[in-house]
């Protein structure tokens, strides 16, 4: 089953954008993520609609942060992406009248709901500034120059 990596990838982009001195074009973001600029525009449009980024058209245009990273949580971005499925485990529906299938599905669904609540509560506590700070610390420890993080 294919994993949905949009959340991780968008968080990566937004942290880079915080250090970027000029607007980030869809083409530049697409090159960094090895995807199509149309996919970037579609994804970033959802973030723009939620008020986390703005866009400018034309020469010198692109995407810029609309809020400081300290004002954006992982939960905010997760919601702006349309609350993608957190777990790839699915429930069986082959024989809904079977009491065994019903029991299994109930146990799995209850566990997934509990795990989802814990995960979303954690997402609400972590800001993008927290992620950026950890990233910059790791970057410096690896011996790289801080200015190199500004590049897409």
C-alpha cells in the first residue's frame, strides 16, 4: 500500500521557506521534491486557503510564508492538507454479518481511534518553529554552513 508523504514533504518545504530570502517558485519546490510543479501548486493552494502561505504571480513571484513558523502546528498543516488517513490498516468488509469480523473490526477501530487521538494531540503541541530549531541544530552538528539551508 502506498504511503501518503504529503505532510512530511510540506513540512520540509515550509521550514526551508522560512530561511529563503525570496519567494519560492513552484518549479523550485517541485525540483526539491522531485515532483511536478502542478502537484506543488495544488498542495500549496490548500495551505494558502488556510492562511499559512501566500502567493505572488509573475516575475519574482512564488510562495511565501504568511505566518511565523511559531504560529503553525503540525496539526494545522495536517488539517490544511485535508486530514489524510493516518493509518494504512483497513477494516474488513467481506462478511459484515460475521460476528468474528465484527469483533475484529471493533477492536481494530477502537485501537486506531485511540492512537489517532494521541497522535493528533501531539501534532497540536509541535510547532514548525520547533521542527526548524531541531533541523538547524542537526545541520550545524553535521558541519554544514547555515546559509546552505536556504537553497532549494
